[in-house]
C-alpha cells in the first residue's frame, strides 16, 4: 500500500463518483422512488464514514503484518460501496 493518505483520497473519490451516478440515475429514471434513493444515499455516506474511521484509527498496538492486513481489508470493503449503488437499479 502506498500511503494512508492515498487510500483516504480513493475512498473520497469513489464516494463522490458514486453519489454523482446516483443523482444522475435519479434525474433520468422516472420509476425510482424517493425512499429507495434516500436509503442508498444514506448507505453510501455511512459506509464512507466507516471506511474513513477505520483508516484513521487502526489497532494501535498491532504489528506491521496485522496493520497491512487491516488496510487490505479496508480496500476490499471499499468495493461494498459499488454494491450499494447496484441496489439502486434493482
């Protein structure tokens, strides 16, 4: 992993792009309900906040291998953001 700063930038950039896609889908889709749209936006924001929190506060007494695994897990969980947006299209 290059750096924690780049990981946080990736999280923020992906979140911003997904929020843009959600708003564009809402604008062009007439069958989308407001409740479903609001739920997806809330899930995206909550996942983003959780990922940033986990990135900022890893285990303090961990050795380097467990920290590496922690950040790899954060990167894998970043893909959950994309799955949330796919729920919007169902």
